[in-house]
């Protein structure tokens, strides 16, 4: 089976640096089910193509791996050696794993730059579903071309082949293209080569980070990826409905802060002002500082950061001597990995490391690891949750976790007009809703009456006389 990736533009030989594979030297990789080869059929300044060829012996598959005692997965005659299947997804992750992480040592900026890329899969089994490839790849911004021929020219009466040649083109990050292929190739494959366990949920959500939750075919993708495991598919879909792109992860900040920052800090009042005063302060920075100050003002010594994203708030709180314990969680494994990297968890001083616990979790589920905290912070999380799931979060946070203080922030929908956004539009594609100031106040009042708290609401960011502040913050204090 074969995958080719073509980079068109200028200095396209840099594709070798992005893939960490030298165009001048073919490479071979041993996998548990065969061998993978990487080579470059064409190399020039204007166009470079990398090929991943997977060589599988169908007899080995039928007999099972020697010495394993495991029976073969398939019959002796099968399409595994040439059809793009879950084997190819596994090979992509093994051979191009560093490229998938978005790392490029030689040209770091290139890994963060959308490139004109074309990926071709010569033999993909769609079983005659003419629209499947388009429904999967077009929402991600690709142009899609498919070609299908007769099953065999010798017997045209046998009809058309169930296999297509798929070509997708787009201006996209190389890492994003690899993640898309990793997830979507198995969607075509109805005969996975691996046992579908709960760990596949983690892989799906990790590789689908930032795009799967908003995909119009996310249910079909999830159910086919977790083939024949309805319980696992339902669990994965529930997590996707909660959130796929954490508010404090890079995606949302990059999308919203450009417009927000132009509003946050006025120009210097005179030409004599220091140059650094001209630099705007991002809304996210103001938000984190406001939450940190509220936590310190509450007198809390232990803090839960639910929906911690990349760990920006955690980094601020770790610097405070008042804070003796921090428990941080997020539904996104990738966000937690980024948080560990941002916080330098592997080389953190022992005193700080003993303060911090990171784990995967969600406020919409009862989790005793969240209990016992003086203060709970829920920063830009509410709007990512479906409204019918919000009562579960309320019950868990205020009924079970029941911290002495809770600090929550969420966007002010009215302020979107200041950004020039169309009426009814939301700041991020994963937001399920955004509240006006009156709606937010009504919600806090109901929570206080139900769970025995008092609340103080304030705004964060530049104030508009008609629309208030871009972010709303509430500090809940438990009665008694």
C-alpha cells in the first residue's frame, strides 16, 4: 500500500526536514506487521514528493505473527498488501511521528506554516460510496478528486471496483494533514488489524484535536473509527460534545486574540511614552491575571483548575507561596501533554512538583480526585458544553466538589459587536452558546439559590459603554 505527499511551491526540498527523512537516502522501518519504506520519487525546488510504501505479507497475516500464539486475522487471499487500511495509519504514526507533533528542528517556522500539499492514496476501499471521501475531507478545506475503474477489464460485467484512487489538495500544515489521514483512513476500513480497546478513544481524541468536534461527519467518523464498539463510540462522542478544543489551548487564542488585542489596550497617550506601552496586552493574559488575583484574594491554599488547557493559570499559581496544592485536569490528552511541556514537568523543582497533580477528567462527571479543594477555577469552559449537559457540571461542581470559592469566566456575547462580528455569530466554532450579561447574571443567581452560594460578577478587558467587557467573571462564595 502506498501514500504519497507532494509539496509544491519554493524550496520544496525542505519537505525532507519536515518529515525528518533525507530525500537522498531511502529508509526502511521494521513494523510488527511488515516493513515500511520512505523514498522520494521526485525532488526539485518547485515540487517534491515523499512516498511511504508499506510491504505486508498476507501469508504472515493469515498465520499470525511467528511465536505469538495468536491466530491469523484474515484469510490467505485478502487485499491487505495493497489497499490503504488501518495498517497504513499505524505506519504513518510510527514513521512520521515527529512530523505529526509539529516539530521541525531545522526550520521551526516552516512546521507552523500552511503549505500547498497534495496527498494521494492509490487504493482506498469505499465500497462504492461515491460521496464518502468528499464528506470526510472537504469540510477540512481540501479539494477532493477520486478515480474509479472497472473491477477487472477482463470481465466488465463484474462492475466497478470498490476501490478508488483518492487525491486531496490543500494549503495546510503538514502535521494537520498527517493527523487527518491517520484518523480518516481507518474510517474507510471495516476490518481493523488491531483490537479496538478503550485506548483507541484516547488516540482518536488526540489526533482529532482541534478539528473533529466541529466536523459535520464527526458521528460517522467516530463510529467507524471505533468499529463494532458502540459503547466506546458513545463515550468518545460524549467527550467530543463536551469540548474538543480547550479554551486555553493555542487554537482558540490564536483565532480570537488578534481582534481582541486591538481593543484591549489604547494607543500611548503621547509620543514620549515608552515603546513597551504600545504593545497590547492580550485578553487571555488579562483573564489569567484576574483569576489568579481572585484566587489569592479568597485565601485559598489548594486550587482545582478544571479545563486547564495548556496550563497557563497553573503556571501563574505555581509561583504563589500561598498556593500549596494544585489539581489540574482537562478532557484533552493533547492539552495535558502541552501543559506538561509548558510547565517543564520533567525538570520542575521538587518543591513545585509535589504541589501539582495533572490528570484527564471532566467536570460533567463525578470524580473524587477533584474533591477537597479550597477554590475551583473554570476558565472559558462553560461555553464549550451543550446546554443540556450544563446541569451535570453544576451538580458536580457546586453539589459534590463544593469548594469554598469558585471562579468562572465565559465570553460576553454582547461584546462581539465591538469586534464587528455578525449578529448571532460565536467567537469560536466549538462554542455551543455565549451568554449576554443578563443571561449570565440569571444563571449565577439560579446556581446561588440552588447550591447555597453568593456571587460577585465583574468584567475583564476593555469596557464598552454599550456592550460591557469581552469576558465575564463570577466569584462564587459558599454560604456558611
